[in-house]
């Protein structure tokens, strides 16, 4: 039972991370450019960034870069 709860918490954390990433991209896309974009375009850019981030996180969730040596490491 505890394992199921932990899995659900992990899923919620990941979903929150993807949504937050999308919102950051949406805000940046809305306020940074000089040319105004349509809301539909802004939402599509945000959704694309969230989906891309989720796919990358699923493909390589345990890869990180060691700052001191700049070499990729894989958690096992």
C-alpha cells in the first residue's frame, strides 16, 4: 500500500514539474518578444515544451552531469 502511495506522489510531482515548465515557457513567450503572438500560438509553444520535457525526462531520467569533471553519469 505504501508503495502505491509513493508511486502516486511521484507521478503528481512529475506532472507538476511538466506543468510548471510549460507555464514558464508560456509566460516567457508572452512577455519577452517584441512582436505580440496570438494566445493560441503561445499555448501551443508551452504545450510543446512540456511534452518535449516529459519525453526527455522519460528517456533519460537518471542522467546528470558532474560539474567538476563535465562527464555524464547514470544513476543505477
